[in-house]
């Protein structure tokens, strides 16, 4: 069985951060900061290519959940 892997790409409007985690909640984490989106996305691509398994983009699901919480 393959361990769960998560990758986040976030920005505060100034700095771009790529976070990666292996093993689900409580797993081992790494974090990289970048001055621009292109560099950060390049790191995301590298992280995905070096990991086995199938990736799912959960961006829209997370966005919908955040919107649902704001309206309730």
C-alpha cells in the first residue's frame, strides 16, 4: 500500500509556499518558499513526478467547503 502524499501551494500575496506531507495527518512534512508562482509550481511538478501513485486535485473541493462554511 502506498502512503498518502499531500501537496499544498499557497500564497500570502508576496511569498509562495509549497508544503508537502507523506503519511497523512501527523506525517513527515517539508516546506519550500519561493518569490514567484512559476518557481513554486515547478517545485509542485517535481514533487508530483517523484512520487508514485495517482494524484487528485482537490482545489475545487476545498474551495467549495470553505464557501459552505462561510454561509453557515
